[in-house]
C-alpha cells in the first residue's frame, strides 16, 4: 500500500467523479452564488467484533489527505518528491463505508461493504440503522446513513480488503486503543464521521464490553 | 434567512472557491488518478455557555444541503420550485467554525470566529485546543483544528450572526436537547464534525454541568 511513485497534479478533465457546478439563488432579496459538487449519498458502518472486543477499521491511501500534507510550494512542482512525502502521510483510518450507487436498500449496501471491505458476512438483522446526517456543509451535502453492527469471529468468511483496484487493510483496535486515538492531540488521520462513530460507540456501547 | 427565490443551477465558471484538479500517482506499480478539490484548513469551536448551561450553535442556509434535498428530476429544471423545496430544508445546525485564510494563529482565528458568529469576546486562554483531524477523505482532505471554549453571559459583547453577507442565527441547546438531537433517527441537518463535537462534549464534559 505504501509503494508510491510518479505523483503529479494535472488539470481536471471532464470527470465522472468530481462534477462541479454553480448554485444560484436570491436570499432575503440579495443575489448570491455558491459553488458545489455533485456527490453520492453513502453509508458508514461501525463494526465491532464482540468475540475479541475489537473495533474493525479500514485503512487506505487517500490522495485528498496526502495532497494536503504537501507544502504549497512543493505542490507547484512538476512531480511530488515521494521521499520527502512518503505514502504513509496519506493513510487514513476510517469506518467501513461506501457510496449508494446501486438500486439497493441502504441496508443491503451496508451489508455488501462490510463483506467487501472487512470480510464479515453479516445478516441484515445485525445492521442497526442509528441515524443519518449531512456528510458536509460546504461543497458537498449528501446524506450519510450510519449503522452499528456487532460481528463475531465466525462471521469472518473472507479476507476483506475491498474489490477491484482497492487496496484496503483491515485494522482492529481495542476499546483502550480507541480512547487513546480520540484523546490524541492530532493530527488524527481520520475524518470527523469516524470520530463521531467512535465517540458514539464509547458513550453508548463500550461499557458493556469492558471487563 | 428563509426568504429564498430564483434558484437555478449553472456550469462552474473559473471559481475562486472550488478549484478542482486531478491527482496522478502510481501505487504498487499501478497507475491511478483521483479527482480533488483545493480547500482551506479550518477551525471548529465547541462553545458552551456555563452561565446558563447551554451549547452555542450557529444555524445558516447551506446550498450544498439544500441542493441534496432536491430530487434528481427536479434538479434538471430551469429553476427550482421553492414552494416544493422551501429554504428550511437547507438550514444546517453547526459548531462555530471558520477557514484559515489569514496569517494568524489557529487560536486567533478561533477567537475571531467565536466573536463574529456567536458574539462572545473570549480571551485566548479560554480556547482549549483539543485535537485536529482531516475534514474529509474523498475530494477534500484539509485539516480542521477542534477547540473547546467555555463562555459566560458577560462575555457576550456583540450580537453575533457573522459578517458581510453572512446570515447566521445563534441557537442555544441544553444538554438534554443535545442528547435528543444525537439520538434522533435523522436525517440530522448537521455535518459529522458537529456530531463528533457533541458526542465528545457529552462523553467528556457534560457530567459536570448536570444538576
């Protein structure tokens, strides 16, 4: 996952992934604009292995995080020096998650992601829909539905790690390790949705798994 | 804030706000691309009023959220029907926050935002830097630094509500109201950074303010 080469920035061509547009409106009589991106709704799943009392995370290289670790001067260079900026800078620890791009229920998509990314084959009845929220407020405001799922070792039927070109590592953390992570002074290489999920788990679920 | 008219979508011109580009790289010998946005680092501040034991939120119209409430068919229309889609759909409840676009410390920027948005004039010593994390992992990976700040009624020297064209409403919630919010089945019209902040507060701070 950390073998990174030939890193460079280029202009955005017509992209199927990032579709920017301008939103025009008049609020309280004043004409305004706001620039936005078209994004998919998504699911995120807190997967807790009750056999060994560990939280299941996915770790992967995220270009968006890696890019933001590069100084503004170095970003302008023809290629990025991967000795100065190793791939490890962009490795994010996240909850299992996926976008809703198929004609399936959010529960079915959550089930698929838990299998593909984490390797656990869970029945739909184990996926508890907790809430949903807006994944951002600035340029993307898609809905993310948040699930909680308790798994056991015998549900682990596959290796996980994603499909196709995905390079995903499955990581486990104990409850004290989760507490250490959220109490770190940072920078934590995780998004706020992961931190929300961890604090939600610590506050509402963790006590019953402590000795 | 809810007077909304003349809503329509147009192509993105050369925008100072949304600067998309393509990130090219070779990982484990395989050439890949990822489409990204250039975004600013930011601060977010949990402001808790200890005089009246209420959390201070900011509420504002967010085009990104409003747009995502519109059906794919209706998005294609020349103008958006604001009778069918009232402005209230896009009103987000958030923590006080701001981008780092000035040559100031994160503490100074946090102090400015608390004054401009919430109306509290806080000394820098009251701003406790808790941690920092990546604001996203998909198209934007900027760093957000998270502060906790206890305020008293006598620090409220201004009305708040933002500067220039900002239309921001200051909202207060009691601890039981915060608990009700995070336990709602959703959709919660807030981003995960706000929910992380609320869970962090409930788990680590709220007890000392309960009767």
